[in-house]
C-alpha cells in the first residue's frame, strides 16, 4: 500500500499534510467528516472526544459490502497513529485475519502519542501484530481489555506495555474468562508494576502468581481511588492489608464469595472515613451493623433471604436511618422507609437509586416514584422493567417529568415483558431539564418505538448521550431512517450508540449529525477555556452553556473538578458580555465614544453591560 497512490484516489484528503497537534486543536479535527467518509470503508472511525484529542476506532459491524482488505485497515491505522500526534486514543474491536502488518515507510521514524488503549473482542493474534507495528508507547495512561479469547502472546505484550509505562498508567480495567490462569498472571505482573493507579478493575480468575501480583499492587499503591474486584479466589488477606492504612480509596466494588472471612473484611473498612461507596456480595446483615461506625454508601449484590429475614433487615435499615446510604433489591418491606429517605435533605453527594418493578407491588412502586418526583437526593436512576403495568409506566413517567436532580437514567427491559416498555417510560424525559444521559436495554425497537424516540430527540433540550442496546432484534433500515430524521434536527446529542443495526441501513445522516454536534461542543469547550475566543466558538458556547455536557467536557479537557468547571463556564458567560463587540468584530480593541452630554456607552460599568448583554446573543450580529 502506498500513501501517494491513495492521494491520487482521494484528492480531497490532505494525506501529506503534517500534524499540527496542540493543546487546542489540530487541522484534522476540522476535517473528520470528510475523512470518515473514506475511512468507513476500511472499518475505521475518527472522532474527537475532547478538544484537539482524537480517538481512532476500528469499528465492528459495518456492512460486509464495504469491507476492504484487513491489511489495508491495519496499514492505515498504523500510518494515522504514527503521523498524527493528535490521535491519543485507540479502540480495537473485531477484525479480519492479519498475517503481517506493514509499517509505512514515510512515518517509520515517528512515534505515536497514544495515551489510551482499549481492546475488546477476539482476534488476539491480530492485536499483537498491530501493536508491534504501532511501535513503542511511552505515555500510556489507561488500558482497557475486555476479551474472552486472550492468548499468551497478547498477555505478554500487554505485560510489557504496562511495565514500560508503569509511572504514567492511571487506569486499568481487565475483564475476561481466561482458559488458563497463566494469562491473567502475566497481566497482573504488568499491573503490579504500576504504582500510580487511580482506578483498577479486575474481573477475571487469578492463579497463585496473579494473586501475589494483586497483593503487591495493593500494598504499594498510594494513589488508588477506585478498586473493583470480582472472582472467587482467596484474596481477603491482601485486601485487608491494603485497606487498613489506606487513605485514598473512595469507591470499592468487592464482588467476592468471602463468607468465611467476612469479619476481617468488615474490620478493614469499618473505620475508614475516606471510603464513599462500597459494593459487596455477602454478609448483608453483618455489614449493615458495621455501617453504624462508618459513613460510606453501600451497594449490595445478590441477596438471598427469607421473608422474615428480609422484614428484619428492613427494620434494621429503618431504625439506623440507613436507607439513604444503602442500595439493594428493594421490596415492599422497604417501600415506606425508602420513600421517606428520598424526601430528606440531600447529602453533599447525590446518591444512586435502583428499582425492580418485579420486586415491588404497583402501590409500593407508585409511592417510591411519588417521592422520587420531588426528591433532591438522587442523581442516577436504574429501573429493571421485569413486570410492566400501565400503572408502573405512568408512575415512572411522572417521576421523570418532575425530578430536577437526576442526570443519568437507565431502563432495562426483562425478557418477559413486551418490547417498547423502556421507550414508553423514556417519554417522561421530553420535558425533563436535568437528565443528560439515557441508557435503554430493549427487547426490540419497531417503527412505533422509533417514532417515539424521534419525538424525544426532537423535544428534549438536555439529553446529550443515548445508549440503545437491543437484545433480540436488530434495528431495521426503516427505523434507522426515522431516528436519522430526528437527529438531523437535534443540536445537543453528541453520542447516540445503537448496539445492533441491520446491514443496509444508511447511517450517514445520523452519524453526520452526531459529528456536527460533537464538533460544536468542542468549540464551546475551547471558548470556555479561552483557547479560542472567536465568534464561531462563542456562538457554540452560547448554544451549550446550559448543557451539563459542557461542564463535563470542560472537566475532562482541563482536569478540573465539577465546581471548577462550573466556575469556568460562568466566567465565560461574563467574558462574552464584557467583550461582545470585539467577539462580533464590531470593535477591534476597545470601545470609545466621542464627547457628548449624559452618560456615554463607553462609561457603563460592567454590571450594567452584563445586564444589557443578557438580551443579546453573539449570533444576533451577522458578519458579512
């Protein structure tokens, strides 16, 4: 493959232009739509998750009629990663067979600027060859591996990658059902060398050496804030040794069968006043008692209890005022206490709420939803729709309409319910002004549900992220067309992921709308951070200034806290008021009036200016 020959084939793409990556942008960020129109035929997608920082994804599920040789895909991937330092994230999914990956001669001397690598699915041999061709990675910050077909070669390659970047890696997430524990042992050896981790998630079985590696990682890591562990091996000793002196861990997920030594675990976390969230899978009653000496929030996994035990647990929670700190599978025994806790004064940090319609009667579910309508305590809501009645749908819709603190809603349809229940419930978000992330796991989505989703997309003024996962049926081309018509008119949704779409469905208009919105959001972020204070970025900022997604992206782009990001957004609003005429190119440097009677416009104080500018938008001035 020769890049100059491709230049002749795609003259509208500037293949030979050097990367201009900076803290603000790169020229490639402005041309992503044109590039993706070509790269899509190679199963490659480029998008800009943060201003000036591009993600390259080898995408799964594209129509087979558009597939090129997998070696061309690999060649282009290596060429893009080596040539463009603005590409900081690599996402790998399924792939065709690769015998060898060539390194393009014109970029062989360049080193990639990758910071984040995500590998999902099979084809471990392909990923080994691709990583070899990509070359050394020196500043890796995160590694995500979700694979059930990892071989020794890939495990060794990732061990080498983690060890080489031990000082810079901040986040590692491993999920797998590995056939041989030696694979996870190799991965843990690399992880154990990373001493500056902030997040570690291990969801796989560990052999003896793997447990030793985990213990080593926990004992010597002084920066870990979130730790997730899920397997059935004996690691309580290492865990307890880690917890006793720990002063940084804020969130712990501990899905382990450890009934025999649960008291050791309880003693380790009992007096920890830094830990904010704890999720466990055993010894529920004992842990509830330990909570009286601890201030963290706790989420329980599967809970097996007789009706009498469940009733006794509800009394314990109520007597100790624990409903505001505990999450479990709520039943009718909990309805009264749970509803009352939702109406209490909100804590400093909002909580998550998870409900299952199959565990609550219509009356109990309605009482909880009524409390949720006026609650100021909940930021995230997850509802399992395992039993759906018109009363349940109405109660939940009403809660979604009225609640003002919810930011994330997840609706999961059970296999026994009729398809479309989640979509009907989501209609409550059409007038909601706080929820910006919606997840739905649906049995199927037909034309009726697609029309409802279209109306949601058209009417919602706050939704920015939508994830739609289909369990039994792919989204048809007709339904895709319906959603595309809605997305073309929406300016705020910058991510709309659909798990399965039938081959032949035209997603061009849909993807173009998402790209347009994402680019506009990044322009707004550039203005908020004063990286670009031009008219185009100012107009984008005014469009997104009330959106939660703007604050969230400012946080991630600048490494700020939420409070700091909100202050930056507020300051940017004042900046527009103070520099309105300069931004609109009406005034070059400053406004000066000729002498005259009375107060001249250049003598108005900032407060007066801001009051006047509250009635104007940057877009009101049309520059010829």
